[in-house]
C-alpha cells in the first residue's frame, strides 16, 4: 500500500467531513468515494476516531502554509496582514459557494464538548492561530499603527471568535455580507478609531 492511498483517504475524508460533519460521515462512504477496500483504511487508521484526529493534523499542515505566508508577509503592515487573512477566508468561502467554512471551527462546534481528546487538539490549533494574531497586534502597536487599551491576547481572541461567527453566518446567508460587516466594523470603526489618538 502506498502513502498516496493514505493521502487520498485523508483528502476525501476532509472533503466529506467539511460538508457533512464527523458524526454524519461513515467510513464506508469515504472508502467508496476513494475506491479502496476496508483493509486499506485499517492499515493506516486504528478507528474512525483516529481517522478524525489525523484529518485534523492533515488540515492543519495544509492550511498552515497559506496562513504563515499571510502572517509573515514582509511587504504588508501588521494590521494589513490580519486584513489579508480575513480577505483570504472570504475568497475561499465565495469560491465554495459559501459552504464548508473553517474545518477547525466546524469540528470545535461538533466535537469540542463531546470528546476530551478532540477538545485538547482543537484548542492547540486555535492557540497557533491566536499566536499569529498576537504577534501582528504587538507589532502594530510597536510601529504606532494601532493604539488600544485591550491586551493583545484579548483582542486576538475577539477577532478570531467574531470571525468564526461571521463564517457560520455566511454559510446560512450564502453571502459574504456577514464577514464584510465584521471587517468593516473592525477596521473602519474599532481598530481605526483606536489607532487615531484623540486631539
């Protein structure tokens, strides 16, 4: 059996779980879609639980590359990097007809309070994203691009939590408006007004 078989199982599993969720996806459905026997599945994964955990890791590795390119872009200011991250998410949602969303967000809603192991792994993934936001926020403060009384960690949490809510609304509305309203409120009102000291 090749590593390519495992990758195809992970890719197809991610695709199906993204749209149907963990609890509504069966192993047989994934196997049928990939066209491999059940023995191939258990050669790489101990159980559906293990499969779900490995899909989380696979998704994180794949998405981390694009995320770091955005957050480490030396050509963009710190706040622009955050804007670019949200714009990237908007483009992905629009390209998928506003379905799917963020896999980590979807799994957090479905499995976050049902399974301690999933809960621990999911929280570690949020922490990585949070660290990127905190880094940009601190750099924006140091450069004078941002002035706010909020702790960098609290502002990072607020942005991530609000962004996830906007993604959820986009799936229901089938429109970019929830994210557009969020980014407008943040960058034209909250962040921008804080960044300009009172006269």
